[in-house]
C-alpha cells in the first residue's frame, strides 16, 4: 500500500478516535475535515460543516467566534473559549500550517469544558457562600465574646440581635469605661451596614466653635482658614454606615437644636453651602450621664432626648459582670501580643485574682492594666506573684498623660534592648530618627545623668 494512502488512513483514524474534536481547513477557511464529535459540540453533523467556510459558519452562529478566522487573519496560533450554537463552551486551540512560507492549512483542537465551567461557577458560588459563612462566624464570635451568664448582658445581646437591621436610633448608657463603644461596634457589625463605615465621634472632645463644621462639614471659603475644596462632615463620611455619637450629653445646649434638626429631617447642609445633603447612616448615641436628670435641669433638650431614646441599652459596670473578665483578658492579651510583637499570657491564678478586683474604671481600667503589665513584665507567663500584679493604689489618680508616658517609657526601654541605636529603633517603631533620639534621651540616657 502506498505511503500516501497509509497517511490518509492514519489521519482519518486520528480524527475519528481523538479525544479532542479536530477541525481542519484550507488557507481560505474552507472546512476539509472535522471529527464526528462535532455534532455534540456544534449541534450539526460533519456533512453540514465539511465544504463550508468558517466565516459563513460564524455568521450562522455555529462558531462564536471562529478561531480559524482569527488564525487566518493573524497567521499566528490562537487559543480561546468558544460558545457554540448548541450552548456548549469549548476550549479551542488553532494553529497555522505553512509550506514554503505559505499558509496552506489550519488545524484546531477543541475540548468541551461546559461541565468544567459549571463546576468552576459552582466552586465560585461555594467560595462566596463560605465567605458569607465566615463573616457570620466572625459575627457569632463577636456575639460570643459578649454572651455571658450575666442576665443583663444576655438581655442586651438579645435586644441588639432584634434591632440590628432596624433603622432606629439606639441610646447606650453606662458608666465611663464599661464598653459602650464595643457595644456600638457590635451593633454595627451585626447589621447589614457592616461593610459600610463606622464613624465614632466624641462629642465632648469637639470645641463648641468647631462642632458644626466637624459634624456637618463646610464648603470652600466658608470661613477664614477653611480648606481648599471644603470638608465633609462626619454624617456625610458615615455614608450608609453607622455614626456613633459618644458622650452626647456633653453637646452645648445651643447646638442641640441643630443636631435635633438633622435627626428629624435626615438632611445636612454644609457651612457656607446651600446644597442639602441627604444622610442615610444609622445613628447610635452613648452617654455616661443621666440624660433624664439633665432634661429636668434644662441642660439637655427634652425633644432631643426623646428623639435618641428609641431603644435604650443600659450597660452594667464590670463589677456586675465578673464572668466576663476572663474573656476580656484573653481578648486584650491577643491584641497586645500582636501590637507589641510579644508572646505573653496570664496564669490561671492571675486571671482568678483579676476577676476579684473591683475595677472602678471598668473595662477601660482592666484594658490599661493588662497592657501595662504585659509591657513591663519580664515573664512570658505572668503569675500571681508578678511584681506588677497590683494596680498602683495612690491617694491621687495619675493623669492620663502621666499614665501613657509610663507605658511609653517601659515600651521604649524594652525595644531599645533589641534595637540599641537610634537608626534601628526608628526603623522598628516606624518613626523618624530624630524622634527616636529624643525618646532615647528621655527614657534611656537620663537614667545615667546622675553618674
């Protein structure tokens, strides 16, 4: 049998039995050979394709797009994903065949990836579902960090779960340091607004003269010193998220009416501007004062009080939530280990001892004590006999500045042992070298000034 005849038979057998669909055209795109599997891919039999031109087949929708046509134009190999008239998705790789520098044939291989694409889509759906579950699990963890046997806290969590997705104003009451901000964050995270901004505003820290510009914003040129382009206020920055107005009882009486107007009309106008801006944020307020008493004393507007007192959450002091303390300790330890790049923990005996302290400063005092103890202790496991186990008791409470300075001092001393020069210390702390020098002089060198 002649060699050419053998080659022809071999080609027919390859086309017949190939796992991939094989498609051969001449230099003008006329179909010469196709595999029988083309019926399943294109919805037409070989006889309907052989002799046809790929451009005409493309117009009829059998090939969408025609990879052979792309090869004929570019005379380069092309690989694409086609969608056929039969609704199949196929991966097609086509190649030009040259003889003496002239294009004589195109050869393409096609593989059905419809099921693969469906599987990929299902995997993406599963991934999206897992991401949703992951967020839900994180939310559950946040809830669990607040769920204790204490009936008051259990009741608060129950209320949060009921109102999280309702557009009602929430008022959080409690002594200083009980964790009002934590509750506000939890309320935000449990709502459908969780992916939107959470803007926390300490009303007592804003000077009266800046109150309107900070909350409502201002336009360019509104007053002397106004920034070019103006500035967005906190309500506008909150977008569709949550704005947390902490210490709302500190707002001056003459400014409360302006806040009331915003809460009632859900609109703000920037200082110096005329455009009315609709607000869509959730409003959460907090106070450590007795607002009802302030109303009676005419220090807080009654109409504003009733506007914000729709749902009230009264947070009990830490001494009434003893069973919460171990969880708080573990949470703070994790935060400060990450913050200061250390690996320390409290022994069970130490945790038990901390649970029996009064903590008049509530959660904030406990947090500050945990931070200072972890920084100043030389132990990886802080035991009950640690020299830092007792909060310092003096007749006079240290100022906030003095307290934070003592924490910074211990931290700089510890970091200086690992980075004993200003260049290395500055790089580790991500501050300028001059700042590092000042801290070394203040906390390290001054120790030896008397020698």
